[in-house]
C-alpha cells in the first residue's frame, strides 16, 4: 500500500497492489495491478483501476496503463493509458478515452449501461 497526502490537507491518495517495485523508499513506485482511491474533502472519491500504475510522489502524478478505469459518482472513464495529476485532481494526459455518464453509482454496478462518448 502506498499513501500520499497533500501537506495542506487538500487531498489524499492511496494505492494498493499485489506487487510493488520502487527505486527507493520515496519511489517512484511501479504497481501491478493497481487499485487506487483519490479523495478531496467534500467531493466524491475518485476510484482508479489499471493493469499497471507508476506513482511518483515528487511530481505528484500517477500514470495508469492497461484496461484503465477511473470513476466517481455517476461517471466512468475507460482508456488504455491515462495520466492523473494529484494536485489538481484531474486527468491531464488522456489517450483515447471512453466517458460514460449516468446517475448510478459505478462502484456498485460496473456493468450498468449509460451514455457513452468516445474522444
């Protein structure tokens, strides 16, 4: 398990994996597979899942690749690779993505159909 938190308390990030490699105690970390959660006070948590993730504490970025799924509340983003900026709480370098919107909670019903949009 890897935990990163903003020193000002604006966000926190937790990633879990069966296999973690690191170049040092402070990373960067290579997780295969990766299951992560990004939280900001007062907002729905952002859940991330991928076949592989590189987590870099210094740049505060996460690079996800291989069957990437990022969801929060009523939306689900699917892609083969995505970069996520922990400081802004946003996808910053998407490849080709599919964004599904709907009112259901995707964490409970990942197979529920919604409206799809290819980018």
